[in-house]
C-alpha cells in the first residue's frame, strides 16, 4: 500500500518519514492542510504494532487537527507527528534532539507540541534544535488542564442539550483513561458532584482518582457497559466501534480522546441509538487553543477562548437536530466551510 492510496490519506499536503539511526528515532510527520496557517499539532510517542498502524494514526490525527483548529477559530493548519516507540531506545534526550532536527527541516510549515507519551520536558529538548515547537515551559506549557476544561464544558453542553439541565450534580459518568487530561477532567466532574467510574492501564493513575475523587474502578473491557449517563473516552482512539457500540448504555458520548469513532459510519450508529455524540475534535480543542496563545501567553485569555467550546458544541447539536443528521457531519461541514473560505 502506498501513502497516496492509503484509506486515511485524505489529500494530505505532505507526509515525511524521519529516521535517525544513532538515537533510534523513527517518526512520521503528517501535514494535512495549511490554508489557515502553519500546521500545528502534537507529537504522539507510542509502541505501534506496525509501521502501517503508525501511518494510519498520524494521518487520522492530522486531519482531525485541521478540523479542530478551524472550528476553534485558530489561524492554524492541521498536522501531527508520531514517534514509534520501542524498548531499544536508550537515550530519550538524543531521540528528541533528533526529532527536533526533523521538525526544523520543514522550515516552519509544521509546529509540534506534546501528545500521548510526550511531556513538556521532551518538547524543551526538541526545542534546543528548532524554534518550531509549542507548549513550551514558561509559556503555554502543559495543555492538559485546558483540554480537560474544554471537555468538561462540552459535557455540560451535551447534558444541557439532551436533558435541559445545567448541573451535572448526581449524574454518573464513566471515564476511560485517567492520565494527564483524564485526571483533570475527573477533578472537574467530581467537584460538581458526579459519581465516577473509571478505567486505565496504569494502576498509579487509578489509585490517584480513587483517593482524591472516590472513583470506582472497573476493568478496561467493562467500561463500555456501565449504567451511566455519560461515557467519556479519554485514552486512545477508535473505542467507538462495532464491538463496543452494542455495549454502551450511556446516552451521551463525550470525551477528550482523538478519533473516537473507528469509522465515520459509527457516528450514524450512535445517532440511530439516540446517543448524543460530541465530535472529538470540537470538544477536545482546549489544549491547542491554549497553545495558540504561546507567543504572548495569557492564561485568562486562553481560558476565555476555551470556554467558547460550549457554544460551538451547542451550535453543532442544534444544527444536527434541525437537519436530522449526525453531529459529526455537521461539524465536518462547518470546518470545511471555514477552510475553503481561507483557501479562496
């Protein structure tokens, strides 16, 4: 299979394969669209089962960044990068310096930041080799709290639209993945009186939310069929699929993971079951919004911008009802309209 006929290619402008033998770096940078500005999106480091799995992930993620940045009203295009993790990597600093050199070779067409498996310390190491990094310490920093805030507000928007209530107090929610973003989301939900049911592959992360928020732990395979009001996918993508959809008892799916739908048709299946879906690239835009304030960072202005996610989602929900179509199709069309206008 070539890149150009890959199922997830979607007219990407540029796909770059990077390798540095000395550090062990194997990375893929995908630039989907730059009509709105330089491509911006985080770097994910993951132990992929195959190179094709990594390629598929970065292509899907970069397309999502294009739509995410457009609907968030940012002057940024969409891009993403992945580093293929493996146990033979000995020197993390050398790895990220090599990654920084790869980013620098693109001359500012793509800016990277942190994502799953990458932290701000890694970003600062890459920044030693290139100015084209975002989410830097001393500037916008860790985007996780802002992603969590936007997701929390998006959940409130979904509950308001479906049930007509403003408070989450007394509701039950299942959260899949309670690492960086998931932890901050649980804190928001707990503070509003939500009963939490959680799962994660990291026991320390689970222990933390149990101790601080009184969460109930279930196994990863049991998270889908919990009798809850909201299911919040906050780990990796494609957890909404043929296997899991029949198990879901929640009437709302709203979480901070990227690419939650395994395929576009799964949005139709959720709608057929009267499950309200908050499009992932709309609800989880808080982190990239915070990064957009990097140059002259102001946390208050960033927070104010993140709060707009609530109204954006309400617009998507209402329009989907009026057109009797999925929330994903509405969000996609709104994003494409913005991108097309920028191109023209």
